[in-house]
C-alpha cells in the first residue's frame, strides 16, 4: 500500500511531537535533580560480630534425644515387680492362726529355746526378739526380719486337710465310722452333754500345746460386728476335742462363764484349765444354746 504525501507529513509531525515530549521529560528530570537537594539519611553502625560459642560436652545435648520430638507422649514405664517374700529360715514354727483383721493372732513356737517355747503373738509383736509379725493370713504369717519380708507357713502336720474341714453335716459327731463322743477309756459319757475325763488324758493333751492345736481349727465368730466366740471346724477324729463331744460348726461362747471373744484371753485360759477339776462350756450348736459339763478325775 502506498501512502499519499499528505499522510506522510502527519506521521512525521507525530513522531517529532513524541521525541520533543521525551526530550522535555529528560530535561525536566535532570533540572530537578540539580535544584532539589538529596535527603539526609542517618545509618546506624553495624552491630559487633557474635563471639563464637565454646564447644559443649556431649551431656549438654542429651535432652535432645530424650525429648523425642516424634513421640511427645511416652508410655508410662511400669516399675519392676518386687520379689515375693521368701520362706523364712528362722528356727520358728507356726502352729495356728486366728484371723481377725488388726486383732489377728498366731501361735508360734521358738525352736531355738530350750525347751521350745510356744507363745501367742499379734501384729507388730516381736518373735524371739529377731523378727516382727507384719501380717497374719489364713495359712501363713509374714515376718519382718532385718527389713525383709519372710513367710512362715503352717507346717503340713499343723494344717488340716480339706476333707477334715467339711461342714458338721458331712462329718458325723465323734468322727469317722460312727464313733460316738465318750467312747474312750479316759473319756466317759455320764449323761446328756456330761463327761468325765481322766487326768492323764488332760496331761497328755497339754504336754504339747502345738500338737493340741493341730487337732482342731477355730476362727472368730462375729455377731453385730462384735466377736462373741470361736467357731470350731476341722476337728480330727480321735482327738481330745472329738472325745469330749465337740462338733464341727460349734460356736464356743464361754468357758467357766468367761467370755471367749478375745483370742489372747482364750489361750491364757487353756493354760488355766489344766488344773481345773470342773469345766462348763457354753456353745451354740445348730442355732441352739447348749452347755457341756466336764469333770476331771
């Protein structure tokens, strides 16, 4: 396409105007730079360089590994289980227990004494001045010996068998084979719940109280939250308790009108009864009060 001379003149004028405008802008900027003073800028001096840290020991960085940023909630570590108490090696023997909470008692024989000595102990009592009774359980006693717990168990000849602990309804009075109370040369039945006992039979029974306790078990009997006597069970056939008419399930409340609510008093009375010539035992049998009387000759 060919432009006419008239259009060429107009284009040239436009280009000249643009060039003049650009030149005027440049000239104005240069003039303003000379006439307007430069702003004053206050610069603070740079800070002192940081002093390099001294090397630290490896223990300083232990917390980083212990913090464990990938597992912020650590599982609770279970403390190692304490070792169970071991069987005591002391020269003592457990003959019987009466479990009654804090008022529990046990009969322990000190075999290091000459002759061996049997005594009644409660919780926190010292045994042979070498160990403390820490707890009394159904078939064992926990002793505190030199700060360590040790177990004193009922010996096999002292602990009754499960069969012997059957209820009275399963054990006939007087033991096995239908044997009746009083069927013995040294123990005779002279009336309803009345017995005559030969002195030799009493002396034989009291020669070793520990052996006597193996012939029967007794636990405190409570009424309205108060101990009123002892319930008998595991009476061995042919034992003195069997011969004098006591039965499994009997609750002995009084002996010679003395209450049997305190285990320590009951043991002390056993020693006193050895020299008695007349005894009365008040008990509950099959929910009925009964009295047994004995004469020692």
